[in-house]
C-alpha cells in the first residue's frame, strides 16, 4: 500500500527535499548537543566575566595594578 496524504488536496512531500531537511535537522541537533555539552557552564561563566570586565576596563586595570603592587611589596618584605 502506498502512503497517502491525510488531506487529498495536498501533495506528498518530495523525498529529496525531505532527506535534505532531515540532514539539516540532524546537523542542527548536533550543534545543540555541542552547545549544551559539559563545558557549556564554563563557557557561560567566561562570557559573563568578559561582559562584566569589559565594561569596567579602566577600573579592572587599576585593580590589577594595586593587587600586583601589594603582591610585589609582600614578596620583597617576605624574601628581603
């Protein structure tokens, strides 16, 4: 028995088009699986930190300079 359309006025889909859609869906699902893989949360945390720090670039540089100065002076005091 050949497949028939549930609505006789609509034609059956072309099998080549259906195969192309299936391949595209399979590729999309592969991308989704990769995006939600084990490193998804780590990648999200890095993107959040980047968004936070990039909007405060000068403040971040100042904070890093202060922290490095304190560390260097601490090492001089410890090993000096």
